[in-house]
C-alpha cells in the first residue's frame, strides 16, 4: 500500500479558508454514511503523472472525513510497461499493430497482481487500462468496482479497445474526464473531472524571493517574457512543437522558453523524447530544458508563477492538469483544442486555444502584445478552476458515486 504520509495532510480549516465553510460541511454530510467503509484505489505508478499526483492529495483529504481508503500500485517488468505505454498511445489514436504476445504480457502481469493485491474493499476504483483485468479476481462479496479512465478514448485503436472493453464492461460503472471520451458500454458512465489541490506544494502561494531564487538557479531572466510548458517528456505533449512555436514568436519578441518535466516509472519513452527535445533546442541559450524529479513540486510552482504565458500544446490529452495549475495561478494559457483541455480553457474566456504550431505562436504573440487581455484571462481562469477543478470537488463526486452504488440514503 502507498503511504501518502501524515505530513501531507492539510487541516480542513485551511480548505475552508479558501473555499468557505459550506464546502467542508457539504463534504462532511456526504461522508457521514460512508465512515469506516473501505475504498481501494489502484493505478500503475506511485510517482509521476497526473493520476499519482491526484491520489497523493486525495487520500489524506478523504481520511479526514473518516473514510477507510488505501492506494495500491501494480508491479510489472519493463515488458509490461512497454506494452501498456503502447496501449496508452494507441487508445489516444496513435498507429499501433497489437500482437498476441502484447495481450498475453498484459494478462500475465494482471494475473500476478491479482494474487498480491487484496482487492476486497467495498469500493474498488481501477485507474486507467493497466489494471483493468484485475476485475477477473473480483470476489463474490458484493463489493463495487468502478473503472476510472483518465485518457482520451474518443478515437481509440480498435484492436486495443476491443481487447480491453470486455474487462471494462464487467465493472459496475465507468468514469471519464470528458463526455467526448465515453464509449458504448453496458454500464453507467459518469463525468469525473481531474483536480488540483490548491494547498499542495505545487499550487500554494510562494514568497517572491523563492521564485527569484529558482529563476536564478536555472539561468532564467525575470526581465524578459517567459513562455513555459510543464509536462512529461512525451510525444503526445508535443514539446518539439512547442520549440517550433517559440522560434516563430522569437522573431517578434525577445522571449525565453522553459520546457520543464520529468518521467514516470510506467513511461519508458521519456528519455528518448527528452533527447529529441534537446536536439530541437540546438543549444539555444534562451531555451531551458529542465528534467525535474517528481520531488520538485515547489520548483514547478515557481516556474509557473514566474511565467508570462503557460503553454500546453498537446496532440492528445486526457485532461492536462498543468492547465488548471496555471489557471489557478492566474496565468494566461495558450493550449491545444484537444481532449479535456477545452473544458478548462474556454476560448477567449479563460484562455486561448490553438490547433497548430503556427496557431500556437499566433496566440502567444497576441497575448504578449495585449497584456491587459492576458491578465483578464488569468483572472477568469482562476475562478473557473475554483468552481470546477479543485480536489474538494473531486472528493465530492467520489462520495456521491459511492453513496449511489451502495444505496445509502
């Protein structure tokens, strides 16, 4: 079981200070019938990526409402994670020829994990495709299984989806980050937004001196515009496309580009993509490519807060929590109109959307030329996140779903 640690628990009074006491009281009322009931979350990695980040913040919050919640992680070899990474890309629509061996590797590791994980909580939440086959070990004790999909399934590789769908269909419910991701399934489907914790190290307020120190450490000039994309080094995040958009903007504005991210244990492609980005940067001193560890949330926070504009130029995207992080910090965002991003970036209201390298560059140039519009977008984006994409809202959705599944009144 993953131990999120007592040190990560933030008093409920702190959330009430930001969101109001009414929000906390509503959570208390929803949680009361579920106190002591067991919940088990299962995903493929304890660090790196949005799912692990959400669970790291969700569990300490849920425990304060009396929920008996635990988090377990799949174990697997390199062959398993190479297959599941290929599945991930294929489900996002990338070309992929699946082989019988790929499916056998997937099933074999799920079978091994079936014997080592308890899988006996009243509410089982299975995150994404990697652990989907654990449903085969479902015990006949009346517990409830739900599948939480964080990726864009709007145009999946049909062979991979045909393989996974029978496992998904055996769950009691499914959850997606956007209505566009829903599939034809025989089980109920629910809309579940990912969320950020406004009080986590990645999102809390920072002293100006700390931000200045981070910029100095990485050689970033605070006096010139800073364009930033925070993402794993993943081709679907298109960091190479971000560099190309920056080069167009650079013709008109003396700006800098920061590409900051890292990897995850279940993503074997990260180091390869990082090398591709470094080649594209061509030793430009105004392009800072930072391979940050998962233990650097304060540095990420500082880089976002120091940014003039935050970019998220994904080619495919389940949701993209870095967008909500930037909006929470009142930063103007230019992002691709893909996946769950338009749920966060409402064009010309909470940010600007683009569809290409050239479009991204155009929107960045527009905001650099109109700082008053950029500031208004940042303010609107902050309010949008406050109302829709904070961790308390996510817990509220989970509590409501568990109550519905168990028939509690």
